[in-house]
C-alpha cells in the first residue's frame, strides 16, 4: 500500500495525528470512525480491524503495519519524517523532556477520558457515576497544573521549536473540562495552545476537524 490510513473522528485524539500529518506534508486516507456515537455504533466499528479496543486513532503505515496509541503514533511519525522537525532528535538535550511530557499527557491525562466519558465502565451504580466524573475532571486539572509547574516554555513548550507535543497538548486541552479550566490550571501553557490554534498551516483544519461554538476559548473573568 502507499501512504497512510488513519482511523479517526472529529473532536477526538486522532485530530493531533491528522494535524501532524498535515504539517509533515504526508498524504493520508481518513476513515471516520466515531466510536463515541451511541446512535450509530457501526461508525465506530470501522476501526475494529485495526484496533480491537475500538479506539481511535489507529494508523496504518505505508508498510501495512498498524499503530495505536496517539503519543506513540506521533513520536513514530517524527522518527519517520525528521525533515519536518516536529520533535527533538535523539541527541537533542530537549529529547528527554519531550518523551517525558508526551508520556505524561497520554498516561496521566488522556487515559482518564476512558473513565470520564463512560463512568459505568468502573462504577455500575448510577449514584456513583457523577462523582466519579467530577473526580476525573479534577484530576485532569491537577495534572495540567503539575505539568505547568515543571515546564519553562519558550515560544513553544520545549523552547523555540514547534513539536508534536504542542499539537498533542492543544488537542487534549480541548477535551472537557475545556479550555477555560485548562487556562486556570496551566497559565504557562495557555499562550502555547492559542498559538497552535492560530497556525496558518492549520487555519482550515481546526474548523473542519475540531469545531467549537463561539466563545469556547474565552478566558475566565
């Protein structure tokens, strides 16, 4: 096969992979697999052949190899396309922090949405589900605050070079509890994600793949 095949969905973590492929200038076929649409479960079932966990993103490489897990996909794409300069190289002093925070966002933050989006997975008792959702949202905010306290961004999170870490944080920060709470928890990261939102190369991309209602990005008063 030639090119990439990406299983994704509007407003999902796959959007970060799409954005990276666009910035890298890599063509890809997008298969829309909306795994969170309960009214149309057949849409999400499209990804099952690539990912038995029925989750997006799943990426089929030109070699026909399948990758899942958004952080791993983004890191691998940077290795395959170093000319795009979207990650520090193995000998770059920033490489350690790049790997640290890519893993942190994935493991400490993104993973909580599996619980938050369907609390019945861990709390069959309906009375316990809403408190569990709120605890997830609180933990997400706490983790953003931990990251905020331990980074010293330049123009971008790792300094003066845009990386897929910036794309990843930008997309995950758009998940609930949305940006207003993210800004409060991670003020150092606020201008970073706003700068990614405003990248000219992605001006047509965001409204198509992660649209929001007017005022969604407004700073809290």
